[in-house]
């Protein structure tokens, strides 16, 4: 997954767990700081992967597969961010952003090495 897809999926998970079971694309765009057309493109990819269900001109719903994947990604993101904060004295926000970028670009073995540091 790209870092933008990870951010989008995590935003949908966060927004749907703190509210109802669905969310509007405008809320996702606001949460991750991108345009609505960008969110629609990201959601199309997540929909094709079976992680969300995007209803045409309607809300976005998490699938069971999407919930499982978002929870897995969030746990990993938090572990990586903790390692980065401790090792590099980054702020929480910088650590989370860096963790998402690392998750989208590094091999699994490299991620495990960083998590265990």
C-alpha cells in the first residue's frame, strides 16, 4: 500500500470507530488534508482491494477485511513510531508520519529491525 492509501484507510477506521459505521469522503479529506478528488481516487483503490465499500454519492463503509487491515497497520504504525520517537527524539506527529512512510516503502525484515530497536 502507498503511504496515502495507509493514511486514508487509517482515517476511515478512526472516523468510523468514533462515530457511526460510515463516513463521508469530505470528512476523510479534511482529516488527512487532501482534496476530495484525491480521497475519491484513494477510496477507489481501497474499494477494489476490498478494504472499504464506497457507495456512489454516498458514505464510505469499512469492510471486515478493512477493519482487520487497518487495526494491523495501526498497531505496526504505533510500534514503529515508538521506536522512532525513542531513537531520534521526534515529535509524536513526526514519528507517526515517518512510520507510515516506512511501512509503505520498506521490506518486512527492515520494518522488524526498526521495531526491535
